[in-house]
């Protein structure tokens, strides 16, 4: 199983701004997207943030497509913009030879409506599906089939399961198990609801690699606790590194990758956050290798 991370940023895209010495070249400015490729030729997109635009370009450039087109699976953790805003720019969706099987945590008709709404003519010139109003509106011509997450088998070649996370409006985590090699991706999650945390702890067990939301420093989530002023971000649905490290003590993956970087955190800030997370992990006894997600990062299980 090969995993490529295309989008590492949370909330909104965050490009480098040299005018204010704010650089995101190392840790990326695109929002959440990754591509999972099990053995064989299956393509599984997880979230369609702005990073998915590069995934589509890469697939085309490497000659993925035959005359018959390609089957794609899409897994959406939730429908917030930073996890879906790349949909209108995913080039394989414009190829009528391709078929997309799109899964979300809602009724299939709602999945289709939520993805299609951002492409009505008030927001975007190309419709998600064919428009039946009589207007000559161009639309994405790939075949799109929508599904709700209901426990049925999602993939032909890898066992994919999911669990709910704690995030406003709902969200899910996905786990990929290919012959005992396990990769898990958290979606967005804020620790603190014991029933959800307990379920997720069991869900993540035996994962070799976990890619997890870790948007904040502890003092950003709750500045008053640290004698600081500022807007508290507790309740916004994202983890800080102390929460994450403490949680992973009973999971102990081989590799823990922190992602969903805050758009106000530049490369220097994230480097410092990485060092703090490693230091804290050493103190409390987390044995996992801690890595910060970067665009183009390739993982293999």
C-alpha cells in the first residue's frame, strides 16, 4: 500500500508570503488531501481539499489512464471547505471515461448535493452534474456514483473501516488494512469526549502509521490556562500536540504524522512545534516516531 500526502493544511489554503516573511514551502499551503494506492491499480482519494488538484495532475502526467478510463474511490471525512474545495479542479472528474465512487457520512443524495452546491453557476462556471434546466451549462463529465458510509465493503483490495470523530458537524476517521499492514487517517478530531476517544483508541490499535489532525499548540486551544490572552480555540474541533501524544500512549504506532497545520503557522513555527511534540513525547513515554506532514510525502506499507 502506497500513500501520498497532497494537502497538509487546515481551515484554508496558506501560500508563502515573502512580503511578510511568512513561508509555507516546507510544510505546504494546500488543504487536506491524500491518495491511497493498494496493491493492484486501485486509486483511493481521501478528502478533496485544494491539495487534490495536484493529485489529479500527477495521475494524468504519469500515464495512469487507458482508453477505457479509470475507476476512482473517494472517501470524504466531512464536507467542510478545506476537505472538499479541490473538487472543481480535480482534472480526472472532467474525463467521461472515468468513474468516481464517492463515499460520505450522509445519505447518497446529500453527498451529491453537498459536493454539487459549490459548483452552481453563482459560484463556478462548470456544474458538478449535468443541469436539466435547458441552459447549456458545461459539467464534469466523469460518471459519479454516491454512497453513504454504512459498513459495506468499500474497496476490492483493501479493508476500509471508519469511526466517528469529535468535530463540529461530524467527521470520520478511516483505517486501511492490507494484509495486516494498517494505515489510519483521523480526519479532524478534538480530544475530550471520553466515549469517542475510547472508541478511537481501540480503532487505531495495531496501526503502523497514523496521520492525525494536530492543528494547535496547547496554549492556542486554551490560552487562559497558560496565563495568556487570546481567542480560545477549544471546541473548534482540532487537537493540540499534548492531547495527541497523551492519547497515543496506549496506541503506540510506529509512526505518528501530524497534519492539518494551522494556516497561521509558518514553516518556522511548525518546526518549533515539532520539536516541542518530540520533547513532550520523550517525557511521557511515547515511543512512536513523530513526523510533521509535508506535501508530496510518500508512505509505504
